[in-house]
């Protein structure tokens, strides 16, 4: 049994993240939904619409992912999850989503751990490459970087 995912975020982030996930995993469209929180909509209307989006997933277990803790998408999601059949993670990013979709067949508790690991491990400082016009020295190790 696969867990389903619901992304709730400020518009248009939820839909954009869903599209990115489906770019990599196009066969997972049925299990991933997005709900974009629009500006200037009262929270109670947003909650009602988000509940409908969650109901459309029609799944026993749902992982809800939001963008920013304390913001409207997260506050709405907190009112929707029960902590047993649905879990909530704030701070969604693309590495987190890719990890989550990859392991969505695991238990919901295990999926939370996988999502958190994917989200944090996907954030790193990347070394800056040497400028194109920089002269390299003979036997410069960076000449062999492509062998790694």
C-alpha cells in the first residue's frame, strides 16, 4: 500500500513542486496532490478547500508537506492531520519530495524519517568551479575531477 502525498504551499509553489516530482516520476500522478494557498482568502475558506483536496486523494495514509512553519499553509494543514493516518512536515523542498515519493510504500512513520533525511541531505554548499579563463597548472588534480 502506497502513502499519498498532499503538498500545501503558497501559490504557485505547491503546483510547481508537484510538476517537478511528476517530471521525474510521471507514473505517480495519482498519489500526489497539490493545493496552492491563494493570498487574501480567509483561512476558513482555505481550510475547507484544502480538506476537499485531501479527500480527493481517497487514501488511508497521507503525508502532508507544507512550505513554511507558522504560515497559513502549515496552520491549515495542522487542522487536517491526525498524527496517525496523516502526518505533517513543514519546510518542503524538492529533494524531500523526491525521497518521499521514492519510499512512499513504507510505513507513514518511516516515510517521515525518509522525508526529513531527504530534505536535509539535499541542502549543501557546492564548490565553485574555476573560472573558464583560469590557467591550470600541469598535473592539476582538478583536471581529473571527471573521474570521480
